[in-house]
C-alpha cells in the first residue's frame, strides 16, 4: 500500500534517517572481497560467506572473472581519483541531501570542432552555466579530421573555459563512433594526459577512423578493445578516470542487445550506461515554428545494419525517452534483471539551437579541424534547428560527495542519477529502508530474508518557471519493480517478464514538497525498484500492455511532438537483496 504526504518546501533538507551502509556494498576497492572469486571462503566473514553462497546459488557468481562477478548487485569501483587544486573545490554553498550534492549536468555537447557543429566551447559553457548546470562534457564527433587535429585544438578552449567559468566543471571527451554500432560519449578526468589518451583512443578504435562501422564480429570486438584501452589507461594511471555511455541507442536500431551486454560486461567500471532520453528534443516541435520531425531525431526506419528483432515502434521516442528506457519490462529492465549496473542519463546533444539567430562561421573544417567562430546574423530565427542549450531542457542529476570532477564521475559510475525534462521537479530523495538502514539510487540494500522493506520518496516540486516560462506540475509518480533473475541465456533478450508498474501516486499539490511511502513487503528474493513521474499530459498503455504499464508515455508523433507539453522524470534503480 502506498501513502502520500504533503510537506512545506524545505529545499535540501535531510529527513533524519541515519545512512547506515553496514550491509550494503560500499568502499572504493576495485572489487569487493565477497565478489572476488580469487578470495577463498575461508578468508571471508560469516556474513560474506552467506552472501556469496546466495549469489553463487542464483547463478550470479562464478563466471570465472572478477569483472563478471563484480557486476552482481554491485557498482564496480576503481581507485578513487582525487582532484588537486584548482580543479577540485568544495561547494559549501550547496545544500546536501543524504550527505550528497546533487549536481546537474550534460555529457553530450558539440562545438565548432564538430563537422555539424557551430558554437565555441565558451558559448556552450556559459549557456550551460546560465541554465543551471554544474558539470558538462564537450563531445565533438569522432572523425579522421578530429582524430588528427581536432582533439588537440579543442583542448586550449576547454582549459580556458575552465578558468573563465569556474563554477561549472568542464570535461573533455568525444562522441565515439562505436565500431559496428551507434555513437557513444567517452570522457576522461582532466589532467596532463587527457589529450594524449583521447587522441590515441580515437585513432585506434573509432569506427569512422578505422572504417569499422559494419555490424561484423571483428568490428564488435574492436569496440570491446576500445573499452579495454580506456580501462588500461586508468589502471596505468595515464588518466585518473574514464567513462563510456552509449548515445541515442535505439535511434537507428543498430545497438543490438548482445553488443550492449558485451560493452557492460567487458569493463563495468568504464561502460556504465546509455542515454535514457536523447538530445535534439526540439525536433518534434511542429512546423513552421519548429523542424516538424521527431524528438531526438528519432525519425528512422530499419536498415540492413539494424537488429532485426527490434519492432518498428523502437525507432520513435516515447514521451521524449528512448524506447529501450521508456518500455517497462523492456531492454533496460532486461539488463537490470540480471542484477548488474546499467544506468540512464539525459542530455542536449547540442549542435545548433532552436530559434537562434547566429550563423556558422564557415572556413575549411578539414584543414583547420574547426569552423570559424559563429556570427550574429540578425533577422529570422532558426526554426529548423532541433537543439536546446545545455541545461535548458534536459538534465542529468548526479549525487556527488563534493564539487569535483572525480566525484561527478564516481556518482555516474555508482548510478546515483536521476533525469528530468523541462524542470518537471526540483529534486528527489528516494530511499529503500529496513529498520535503521537505508540506501539511495544505484545502491543495494542487503537484508535478512523475510525483513520488511519500505520505499520512501520525497520530491521537491517545481518552484519556479522553466525556460519555456511556465511552472511544470507533477501529476503522477509510478513505482516500477522487477525481480532479479540472473544472467540471461539469450544475450539478445530485450524483455524482463517479471517487471511492471506496481503502484502509482496521484500528486494533488502544485508546489512545495510531497513524500510518498510504499511498503515493498518482506524480502524473499532479490529485486529492484525504480521511479518515473509525469505531468500527465500525454499517456497511453505501455508497449508491453496495460497489465505491465497501464498509463505510460505515449509514442511521439512525427511532426507533432512539442517537448514542453509532455514532461517526465526517471530515476535509476535501487536493489534489495536477501543475504540468507
């Protein structure tokens, strides 16, 4: 049974539950001892022996490698990167919730150093800062030109932006043409080798540079080699940290389920997730005021390279979100049901801004690795552009221990992430608790079998107009629950039959704060819960039917999908596991 309580608005308030992680996976070792098959049972505590026995019995341990073992109900950690001044700064001015700073960001942004980009780095950084982002990643397109000179030439602009806008963290990355697949964000912790590592990675493993775009086993293997290269660069301390997230995974249907699983399983501390919602959200604004196309650029049909089992509906967004994420019991849930971490994000994919009046600067891109600076042209606005500035519409919120590059990357890796469109809510604090112990997004609560467990969610409702100049109203919050059933036999599976919406809360309050509670029952097996919320403007039964998702997002209509009239938020999951 669920309960909803209204509260006055107290932004950033901690609600008094001790954050006791005695039974949960924490710490910063590369692999937890209980998950490391090279450590014999005799060297473990009795509790860890019991826990290992459960994991082994469930088929979630004993795969033969520590990396595979670390995927079960645990976030694989690397040795924590520590920022040195001036990169690392405490942010005393920000309120904390549950001991965490929730920092908004965007990991997919283009500049004049992309062949289809326009703006200077500083333009993107200043706008991101003005629209409330705390961190961002510059991800110009991988290409022969970019690999040759673009990685080098964008770096001074990024370094200068870090100095000029010192309250937004600016990472350098690139948009990887994943061999045999779609695009992905790759980025590293700033440092003296950031350019060298990114350049070597792009030259050696980019699908366009290596002519490795076709869906062949050899090209799929090259993608895994690229992920391994990034892990090796971290292990050898060439860079303090590196991450990879797949971008717009369902857009062309060429990211097959087995490829996504292979990326995740190769190096789970490097390959951590995909875009739950793509950028290009202005693409669905009807003409003549907008492009009149699809949100996210999702206006495609299957090709010879597409995974043949994907349905036609997967080539469209659903409430602005990728079909793999928006489908309850779909591909994302099939990954979570294996008990391994795989997280979602949202971002702008900002190239050229809807209603902008500037024009590209021109110049010889292939010779210079960039276009000239954009120029203000005046006159008509660009209604055909499909992008928003970073932070203007899509935000990825990361729970960080402090305001630093290392903490943002650690938060992303740990899955302490929720995403929203259009400022639908101002904040969320989700906790699964048993007695005095609780965990939040991305984490695992380990309890004795039969222990009663409760979900508590406190939401700060929207407290000011968004950038479309209205205050969004949250209408409903859904609780989605799925059983963890272990590794799949068919690595191209993309459904989770034991996942569904288990309860929904109607939110009858326009401002302030609401708290929702839901009894998850007594634990008799491993499961996860995740959350979704909506303004309620466009809904429909989910892709897998009303018995799974009675009132989910509707499939977006090409040419008639104003993003501001269909707002959602999603959280990453919390796992619950019995230890005996």
